[in-house]
């Protein structure tokens, strides 16, 4: 949703071919072994985007690493990259760590990526080295290296937005265990998709009913630390008194990744990631499902629907960028894989149909990314973001919205990305000032989606400080088994948020009181 400049966020067609070619090349380690996963996520005439995940199988690397490989074909080149300093001499490419990711534990992974160019062909590199060691995917039997589990990191934090929601956040992170284990009694349940239901590990149907908690998407990039208001046990206890069972945490891509755009007074990189992990873990321990969401992202866009024209992640962009969004999701996935109590919301409010002035072009851009009409930066389509998560081994539920600030999901089933885990669910946003705001529109556009996959309306609100509109939304959702999340658990003027509370003890605004009263009846 879009709201004031500090707190909110407010199309295009893709003509690229999603190649999604995955090569597992052994990856090098400090002394013994390494593995590299090289995936061409998108390819178009003359250009492509590749994600590279480097896993250290040898001794811990403390003071820096260098990845090396050679392009097989003439004309292949790196044009720009992220999460490392990229350089090329002839066909030989090197990627050198940045300061925030110079350490790599045994079994730890680093997600990297780059945009490239090609002429006659674009084959995958065959051999990779890490600090001079050829990556074969194994550790020589003569070498016994200690096993250190990868570090995790996650990012989350909500934000306000005017036509629904506002802004993502990103930054790489590595770590995790592969399979989800049962959570302790009283903690949030592990979740998975079955048909059009969201189920717990015991097979119980589970609706996402709760609130958004904005702050992590904007405070850091504005130089105001990490959050907006308290994110401690007392604040979560107050949230739980409303019978909230899910909290959506909007994040900022650049803060997670620790880019140079983040002011010195803003949380960044490892500090930001640790704050996100701490809050997510606190939610889980209180029985609340955390929804980690990319809200504000990188990419210069000043066209129709823009909230800002600068490239920095200070507002809602029409689509996630190919330069950083895959690295953000690789990092978040590595931070939380193995814990399926955490749900991933891949991008806040896409609106590629607006710059393209075409719904059809918007849906193609939505799925495939690449060069999209009216958007001046390479776009990461949702297929590439799904791939970036799944290549890490994470099996978490993935939430994906629609066009026109996620208010239009009419063609979601036709253009949904492919997920090898079959663990996708849809979300929509709705405010009283959107386009699809009637039961007839929800019946025609949303109900067919809810009949096939789980659906959550992850932002609901109205800008009149009342609740008559959201009462209709919640009534429709209850009748269709659909979840919903109020915007937002922040103490802003309810006309500019809208805001559910006047203080962090949980005192409700008039708008929030209607939402609270409804949850008291349908939630637990």
C-alpha cells in the first residue's frame, strides 16, 4: 500500500525466454572442496541473468574468497553483478567477496549473480574454482575438514502503501538445514499447500489471519535504524491479544544485502538480517506465522504509478529487479530453509501492466521478467524468484500476488510460475480506493483462484478510519475460506495508513476495532 513518503509504497510485458538451466559444478573450498550451482534464470536475444550459489565443503574461510570460471563461447560476458566484485579478462571471470560476505563456513553457501551478454550461443561454464581449488562437489577422502553449519539470515518488515502495499528489501544470506522439523508445542506450525488449502503438518486446515507490521522496509533506507516502533515480546503479546495468528513483515532489499545505498544510521547487511531473524523467531515461539516479504526494491522507474524516480529502494517499484531480487531471495531462503513455519511473500505490489499500458503484457512480464515495456531496468519475473528460492533446497510456502498493485489476480492461474514443490499460494490486496472492490468482482476474479490454490488477502484497509468496507471483505473471505491481514499494526494517522492501533499496547483505532472484533469471532 502507498502512504506517506517515509512509510509507504505504492506494465509491462516480458519478451525474455526463461531458460532456467541449472548446472551443478563442484564448488571450491578454502582447502578441500566446494560446489557451485550455476543457473541461467532468464535469457533473451543478446542478454541473460544468471544466479550462482557457491558452497564451501572444506575448512571455514575467514578472510575472503575468490570464485573463478571461464565462459566457453566467444561473446559471453558479465555486464553487471551483485554480492561480489565481478571482473573479466578474456573469457576468464572472477568474483571476489564483499566485506559483509567474506566469511564462508564449512557447508556454508553464498548466493551471487550477474547480468550478462552473449552473441552466437550461451553455454554454461564447465569448471569453477574457489580460492584456487577446483569445485567437484566432493571433499577428497584424504582431507578431513570440520563441519560447520551455514549461518542463517532472514529479513522482514512491513510498510504502508497506498494502493495496497509498499516496498521490498533484500540481501543475501546463507545457511540451513534441508527438511522442516516439527516446532515445539505452542509455536507456529509448519505449513504446506494441498489443493486449495493451507495445511499444518497434522493435516489441519490453516487460514492466515492477522496483521502487517510495517517498518523494516523503510526505516533502514531512511537512516532511522531498523524498525518503526517496538518489536519485542511485549509488543507481540499485545498483537496476540487480538487473536492474530499471522504477521507479515515487509523488508527492504538493499538493507538485507547491505548495499552502499543504505545510510550509515540505517541497519544493513548482517545486522539487518539478524534483526529480521530475531523477530521471525520470536513470532514463531509465540505461535504466530511470520510472512517474510520483499517490499521495497532497487530499480530506477519514474513512469505512471511511480512513488519515486530514483533507483534506490525507497519506494514501491513496478517489478522486482533482476540485479538484486534473486540474491535477496537466495539469502532469505538460505536463512529460513528447514523451517516451514516461515512463509515467503515474493514481492509486495507488482504493477507492470501500468507502464506497459497492457494487461496482457503485464502478465507476461510478471511471470517471465526480462526487458518489460516501460520499465527501464532488467526485471526478475516471478519464475526466476521461485527458482532462486528452490535452488537453495528451501521448501517453504511461497505467496505470489498479481497485477495493479496486487489487486488484479484474474489471470493468476494462467501465468503462475512453475514450482517443483507445488507449494504456491496466491495473495491479493484490497482497499476501498482500488479497482476490484465489490463482491461481484471478487466472485469473478478471486473466487476461481481460491478454488484451486490457497488465497490470502494480505493487505486490507480503508482510508476513512471506519471499517464498513473491510467488514465486507472479511465476510466474503470467510465464506470462501480465504485469509486476510489488516494494514497495519503501526501508530500512524488511520487516514494515511490506514493504521489499526493508536499505541503498541494494542489500543485500537475505529478502523482497527472493527478488524479486532471480527478476529475475535473467527480466529483463535
